[in-house]
């Protein structure tokens, strides 16, 4: 080459279809205090997304304070943000501040929120373009905790072998010391019952890095987080991280899935959370706890073709339709005891319908849908609030 430089243009065409996902998590909800949400949008593929539109629907009980980045528009309890294209494997984080009314009567109330993302370019996997979060209003609480939510959201203590697939863990922390926390590290030595190869990060409250070390020690590092102490700025003293993981297979009835987290504030000894415990068992198909007499959901016609009438004993707040694998397919806000729901886009199959009433009660029923008079294909029903797939290489 005699010392000369040669420039060669090499064409490259991505072989992985576009896949953009969204995750949503919340901090604690207490009467009179702020409630913070963390939303994360990520391009899991090697294709550009084109312009993105994110929407965030919050519980009408709450009042909107601010968001970063600021929403493009607000209509009722829906925030909409128009953002530029996500480059390959690029992520974008959103922080949303809400106000919980100073009403102790709200303790025990479940606050619902949902988020979605659309892209200008065609998304090859729209199943992870929606996410939701539910948080119960509490009074006094331990500010450093770890909670688990299974795929079906049917129970807070049971993992149903024939219905659940994922476990979502939320680790929350708060600086209750007397000075700013400059660096925070959260570690989680995963038990043998969980498969570290299936970890998927959903969202976090602050910029961070994460890794898996050794045989399954999950480590989240929040460098220069500058988390103020609660006596100086209570609202800003909170943080959280959320991830998803699958149990190792096979999961046998009676298996106990127990997990804790260690939270290191600067050079202080770790704060160890109370154990999060799930027990695996086969589902009987019955909801956890007794159902109040008369609290039934009516779907007509069922099987349905084109549309369906939904009737509930109390005014409904929202309806969701899930596929057999837990994908959220339809979500609509409601405000009456009856509603018409279009299911014309659903292929022949069996689905799960979940309705949230105004009093917070969650009712579930199965629904079959058929197209062109085909015989409905029956699947087992499942319930899920969001999905997050692995990053695609």
C-alpha cells in the first residue's frame, strides 16, 4: 500500500427487525406526599425507530406536578410526549412527579398507571410497547424494601406454575440519614431458584449501570446520585430500580422463591431489605380471596365476533384484554357500568378480560373470539400488566 490510506464503503443492512420496548415503575404512595414514576423507553434492535410518541395515563386520584422531559401535551389524566428517533440500542428515561391527596381514607387504595410507546417506523414486536404499574397507598412504611409481582398479578405471595412465567422485582430505597448520599450500590445475590440468564431491566429512578457477577449476583451502581436526605428534601430522597427474571425450570409445587436486596449508601453498612417470598403452586383458577356476592363481570356475546358488551355491578374505570401468553392487546378507559368493546382485530382464540371498578375491585373473565365462523381455539387464560423481552443482539 506504500503508506497510502484506502477507504472502502461497506454496505450494512440490519437483519433484526425494529423492537422498541417500554417499562414503568413507581415509588411509594402515601397520603399528602409525592408519588414518583420512572418510565424507560429502549430500542432493543439495530434499526432506528423514527420519531416516537409516548403516552402516560395516571390514576385520576392523583394530580400532575411535573415531568422530565416535559410532556408535549396534557389532556385529562393523559400525558403525551413527542420525541426524536431512538438510535440503535439507545434508551431514554422519563421521570414523572405526581401528588397524592392528603386523605388518610386513601390508605389501601390501589393507584393504576399505564404507559405506551409508538414509533414512526414499523415495530416488529409491538407486544412490549405497553406497560402498567399498580401501587397501593400506605401509611407508615419501611422506605427500603423489595417487592415481587408475578406475571398474572393474581397474588402477592404465590407463583402459579401453570400461569406465571416472569417475576418482576422492585427495589426501593430512601436516604433517611443526615447528609447527601453521593453513591449508592444495590446488590442482589439471586437464589438458586432464579435464572440469571433471563434478567431484563425494566426501569430505574436515576442514571445507573448494572451487571451480573459470579454465579448470579446482580449489582446496580448509582454513581454520583446526590440523593438528598429526607429531612432536607423528602420527595427527592427516594430511588428505585425494577427488573424482571424467570425461575429456573422445572418449578415444582412447594418451591419457595425467597430474595433480599442489600443497599449501600456511600461507605455505610448495607441496609438489608425484608425477604420477598413467593411459594410456587398449581393454580385452581380461583381469584385470591373471596369474591363478594354479586361482584361478577358479564361478557355478551361470548364467544364474540366483532364486538362485545361488558357489564359490571359498579362503574368501571378501565378494561384490559390479554392474550394467552400475557401480552396486553387492548386497553381502554371507562366510566360506566356497561360498555361496548371492539374485538374485531383479535384472531380466533381465547382471551382474558380484566376490569378495574371504581372502588378498586379487579374482576376477570375469559372471552373467546372467532373470525369468519371458525371454531374458537381454546387456550389457558393468563393475566399480565406488562412485558419486557431480552435485548436483541
